[in-house]
């Protein structure tokens, strides 16, 4: 009987692992396909030639798509964990949602952390150096030569960073133990390296999010059709049409030798055409779109911004008054054990909306900063180098979103595997405590 029970438990564990692997693969495949369509929408079409550079661009495109899919997964995991917790609380004995358990959520978070490290420290540097490589002098040109140069550059970069860390440790704490601790690279330093990147991303989020919250109203005002109050769109379109015709006649009358004036007139003509297109869109919009959608979206943005600021202010006050409210001093409920909000499913839905709103605001604020303004992708006119930079930036922001959300008190979910909660933490071989 004991042998049969052991075999049955082993089969259940095997089927559970196969089910979790299949679900992870399907979810990532969906994210990868969506990310591929997003990148190809902005990628410069002139890069699509059938030569050696085209192969390099295609490989960099696949690596960038993989990174963007990992970033999307990191952003969606937190809302997915929250809604999974509420579903398990609502239907605890339902047979069709037994696959939605703590082990699956824990595995997804581990994979997101692993792939984020892989993309940030291996794939994206490889894609950048591979895109810029030409092969060493004296070697035969080709893909192999460019791969060899890229690998050598990555090794030299890793040695440079390792040397800087070693020298820094020697200057800060000049003893043999500090030097030898650097050898514990895999079990101690690399797991905390991603935490340092998340900290930098969290600081960047704290800088970008307030800017994004203020810019969201302007961005939505540009995307939506504003109400026409005391405006005559027909008259404005007529004036713009006359101005466009005048510019077109001036452009046709200039000779090709006046290069500077032709460039200025073409730029001014493009601006006039863009303004005319916006006015025509406003004229064609229905009364519902003009008079209802725009005010409703602006009121919704105002409500979401106010709720976000109030939640953050309340959480800061709790952190100042109660020490146990600190993220390090609290241990939230596991998956399916308790609701995360006093309002149940409605409160969890509100938290998910706020998390998405903060992420969108942080991205808008990131591109609104003067230093990162050149990173804004353009449709069908974005180079692969700029795409790689955008993917890395979004990956850093997405990796910091769970940290900032937990610090600001937007969620208190403990993301440990519920099947392992009964186990205790075990010391590793070097004496460090490993969290299960």
C-alpha cells in the first residue's frame, strides 16, 4: 500500500508539473505573438533586406520580442495573482479551476524572475553588440565572425564589471573574507543583482509616475475628440485648406536650388496637413463621442489619480505610525487563503485597475522626461537599436512594478507556494538562508 501511495503521489506530481509547464508555455506564446506584432508595427521597414544584416536584424528582433514578452508577463503577473486569489476564494471546490493554485503562481513568478535576469544581462547585451558587430579584422566576414566578436565583447564586459566589484569590495572592506566572498557569485550575488535592478527601476518609477499622472490628461486629450463649444469647425477647415493650397503653390514655384527653403516649407506643409486631419476627424465624430466620451474619460482619470494619491498618502501615514506596516514586517496571506481587500472582488478589481493605471502613467512619464524623449518609437521608422533600448527600459520598469506596488500598499499578497508553506527555511551550504 505504501508503494502504491508513493507511485500515486509521484504520478500526481508529474501530471501537475506537465500541466503547469503547458499553461506557462501557452501564456508565454500568446504574449510573444502580441509582442511580435507590436514591435513589427514600429520597426523600420528599410531594414528588411535579404542579406547578412537582415539576418542580424531578424535575430535581434526575436530577442527583443522575447524581452518585451517577458516584460508584459512581469506586468500581468501581479493582477493575475490578485484575481486568481479572488477566484479561488469564490470557488474553492470547483473542479475546473483546480489548476489555478499557489504552485502555478509561484512557478510563474520564478520564471518571470529568471527570464528577466536572462534578458537583462544576457540577451539584450548580446542583441546590441551583435547588431553593432562587424567581425574581427583578418577573419572571414559572416555571421560566425559577428557572433565571435559579440561573445568576446560580452566576456570582456562581464570581466570588467566583476573587476570593478572586486576592487570596490577591496576598498570598502580590505580583508580576505571580502575577497573570497566574491567567489560566491552564483548563490549570493546574482540573486541580489536583480533586486538591485528592481531598486533602480523603482526609483525610476517614483520619478516617472508623478510626471505621467500629470501628462495623462494631455495625452488623452490628444487621442480623444474634444467637445466643440463655440467653435466653427467648417470655418477652421476652410482656412486650413486655403493655407495648405498657398503653401503648395509656394513649394511648386521654388526652384530645386533653394534647398533650405524647400525643407522648411515641406515641414510647414506637413504640420498643416496634420492639423487639417485632426479637424476633419473632429468634424466626422458623432455627438456621443464628442460630448460624452471625452468628459467621461477625463472624469475617470481624475478619479483614478485621486484614489491613487489617497492610497499612497494613507500608506505613508501607516508606515510612519505603525512599524509593522512595513513590507519587511508583514506577511500577507497566501494564494486562496484570504481576500486582499475589505470590499472583496470589487476591491481587488479596483487594485488591478490602479496597478495598470500606474504602469501606463509611469511609461507615459518615462517618455515625457527630456533625457528619454528620443526613445519614443515611431510607426514604421524605429531602428533596432532604439527598439532594444525601449525593450530594456520597459523591462526595468516592469520588474520594479511589484516592488513599488507592495511598498505603496496597493497589494499585500504573499507570493509563496502554498504547497510549501508547511516547510521551514533551510540554510544553504554557505550559511545564507534561502526563502522557499
